[in-house]
C-alpha cells in the first residue's frame, strides 16, 4: 500500500525569515501573506526554527498596560518555560522569537507520517527539508486534509486494484465495492475470515477513506486447515 507523500501536497513557494529579521518585519510577512507561521533559515537555507503567531503574541502579552497598575516588583521565574516566555517577550529578531529546534519532515514522508507528527508535537505546520536540512517546502494541516477531497471513484479504483486484486489476489468482480462521500462499503463472500479482516484494515489505510463497512460473511466455524479456494494463503498471512 502506498500513501500520498508530503511532496505531493506541500507548498514550494515558502515565505521565510532569516535569523536577524526584525520583529516588525516578521509580523508584516505573516499579515501580508495571510499565514500563521513561517520557518527561519540561515544563509544556506537550512531550517533553524519556526515562528508562529503565538510567538509574536507572547511579546504583546508581556507589554505593560499603560492604564493598568504599575508593577512594583516581579518574582524571578526559575522554570525553563518561564525563562523561554520571558526571552520571547523581549525578542526583537526572528532568531530570538523562533521555537527551536524545528520539527521537520521530508518530501518523501507519507501524509500519514506527517499528520502523526503534527498531532504528537502539537504544531500546525511542518517545514519540509532535504537530506541536508535545507528548506524545500512547507506543509500545513490544511494541505494534509486535501486527501479527503479525493473523488469517490478514485478511492473505489484503489480499493479494488490495490487491496482486492494486488494484495488479496481476488477477482475484481468477486467483491462489491461502493464508495459514497469517502465511506467504503465492501459486500460479498470470502473463504476465510482473516481475508475480510485484512481487506477492512487495508481499506482504512487508503488516503481519503473516511470509514468502511465490513463484509457480511464470517467463517469463524470453518474447519481448521481447510484450504482457501481463492485469496491469500495461510503461509503468506503469517508473514504479514
């Protein structure tokens, strides 16, 4: 099974900043291009870090309110997070504003891998880098969600060709496959329950599938050792 790669959905025309880019210029870049974050790169386009709107807001949040009560003293914050927030609040350049080290992906990584990285690291965008760590693109959550815009006919063709024919060695007409709004329904009979489980599992991994319904046939009580009439063999299944 092959998933679409990050390279197929990423943006190659990337808005970036250098380490010394002033705070106001960073804010202007975000506003002019209507983006919520950008990577910071060095002279050789290697990604040093990432700036988000939250990084800029940290500075604004620490700005004293001219109409509020004056602070007589502040307790020295000792935690790492507090020191980081204080540094961002005083930052005047992109290099001091950015979050580093950056979380990045490669163009050859799958969309599933990129989505998992975003979820685990709690980020909304990932710089895409080459083997040398140089910036080649950027991918956002919106980019990754494009897979759910795949036409139902395209999803059905992949289920039939990749799952039923190529993986399970079944005739294309042996199982009825229908797709409506990304929901895949598989209907028919198989010789073994394990085949239905594989078909369902692999269908769920196809890009753009929202959900899928299982087969109606259950061979739980089939005689042990009974050879399959079609589909994958037991020896092949053990290697999965």
